[in-house]
C-alpha cells in the first residue's frame, strides 16, 4: 500500500522511485560532487606535505656543484714594453679552470626546536583532516535531512490526493442525496467546504514535494527541477531507543568518543603546547655540522682535491626580548585553547542532551499519533456503518472522514519529526557517516 502511494506521487513532483539511488548512494553522490570537499581534501594534502617538509630537517642536506671559468687577459698588463722583445709569446693569457664539489650540512641537535615545529605542523595536518571529515559529515547530515524530507513530502502528497478524491466522492454523494431529499443544503455546504479544504491541502503538499525534490537535487549536485531517481522506501519506524542508545550517559560517552569537535579542540591544545615548547627552545643552543670536498684544475679529469669539515655550536645570547614575548604569547594561546575546549565541551554536551531528550519526546509523540490514527480510522469505519444503517447523520460522517484524514497526516508528520530529530541527534554525537 505504501509503495502504491509513493508511486502515485510521481505525478506531483520531480522524484521518481524504482531502481534509483538509496540513501547511502545519495550521500556518496553528494560528497563526490561537492567542491568544498575537494578543496578541504587538497588543504589536508598540503598540510601533510608541510609536515614532511619540516621533518626533512632530521636528514642531511647534501648539495653538489660544478664550475667552469675562462679568463683571457692581455699580457701587456704584466710585461709592458718587454712583451715585444719575447719572440713567439702571445699577446694574451687564456686560462680555463674547472671545479667540482659536494657539501653536506646536518643539524645534530637543536634541543627540541625542530620537534616542536614538527608537532605544530602535525597538529595542523590533523586539524585539516578533521575539517575534511567534518565537512563530509555535514554533507551527509544535509543529504539525510533532504532525503527524508522527500520521502515525507511524497507520502503526504500521495495521502492528500487520496483524501481529496474521498472528499470529492463524499461531496458528490451528498449532492445526490440532496436531490433525493435525503440531505439539506447545509450538509452539501459542509461536504463542499471539506472538499475545498483538502483540495487546497493537496495542492500545498504537491508544491512541498516539488520543493523537497529540488532541495535534494541541489545537494546532489544537480539542478533544481532535475529528476531524481530514488529507491522506493518509507520513512523508518520509531525505535525502542534512539540510535540504540539506552540512556543519556551512553549518549555522552559516544559523543566524546566520536564527535570531531572534541578531537579538534584536543588538537588545538596540543598545537598550543608545541608552540610553548618551540618558544622555550629559542633560549637553547643548537649543534650542527658541515662537510665539503672540492676538486679543481685546468684540465679534465680534475686532479687537485681538498676537503673541509666542522662542527658549529650556536648559543643564543640576546634577542631583544623577542623570545620572552614569544613565550608569553604561546602560553596565553595555550590557556585560551584550554578554556575554549572546556566551553565547547559543555556547549556540545548540552546540545547532545537536548537532541537526545528531543528524540525521546518525538518518539512518544509519534507513538501517540499512531494510536490516534488507529482510533480515528476505526471511528470512521464505525460511523460509516452507522450512517449506512441510518443511525448517524451526514454531518457525523463528514466529521469522522475529516478527522480520519487529519489523523493519518498527523501520524506521518509525527514520524517525520521523529526521524528528523534522530538525524539531529546522530549528527550531534558524530555518528553521521
């Protein structure tokens, strides 16, 4: 029955069902077509490359060189007028020199300066990765919201069409009875008003379904109005516990473990601590070594070689108080990171608690709406039987029909509200994938 209603709704919106995209495929399609995702992935790759760039300081830096020079000078500058008295002597001096060499430099120990820089870079790399993952979660959250919105809008549009037809049939029946003297003009007016009411509601749900389809299309990287093919499915039912989480403490535990904001704040503190270490290392010496080997000569192969090597100890003495200022700034940044992390923790946990309790509330409302629908359907059936037996008026039947239609719609809306609240909860605890 649900599938039939969903298929009937194809007439009213730009969504089609059958051999289409599942929810997971919609999420993957949105991620694959999102430019922000591509940009954040590139930013992460750049951060990883910068980390490796800093790590290169742990390895020797080796350079090679090759040189050639030719010097031509007039001999008159050296011999003056005596040049003409020396037979066979050229008027110029032509000297060609070749050289080749290799040099190496390496930092032996800088008392944590490079290590601190590496820790900062790595924290930045991991923060870039978390921003990339957070964006994927944000997109998945948006897709799920739009996807469930489409399912809800299509189902409500389908139900409204069915109700409109039932009200039209009832209106025609009352008019026919009026012609037979079995219904009053007031009864006709009552039936007509209900028909007009549900016709307007059908139009509203039709427009809502179209807008929901457009929203999903845009998120998936398509154009508004472009047809989106989805697999036929109904809104998921209410679970005994939202996401299988039985109490708020378990919910907090899951959020602290999986929410990326908490990991980001931890990285901010780690980066600030690395900045403090780097600032402290400005007062410490550094030990490095150099080595070089050179060959030179006026012909190839070169036969004149030499080498040099040395060890350098650099001791900072005075930097104009810049090191003190750098340390003070780093320590202040660390205190700020710690305070911000604590504030974020409280804020996010309150958000989690609000969403968890909200899911429980929506579940209870959905359960109550389901029971109310069940009652209103049976009430209509009983009233229809009474009306057929002449024990109820046409007004009673119209009222029962209207309440039944409203109860069915309210139940679907309550189920959707529950699903949206669970989506909020899932996002707030870092469970959206």
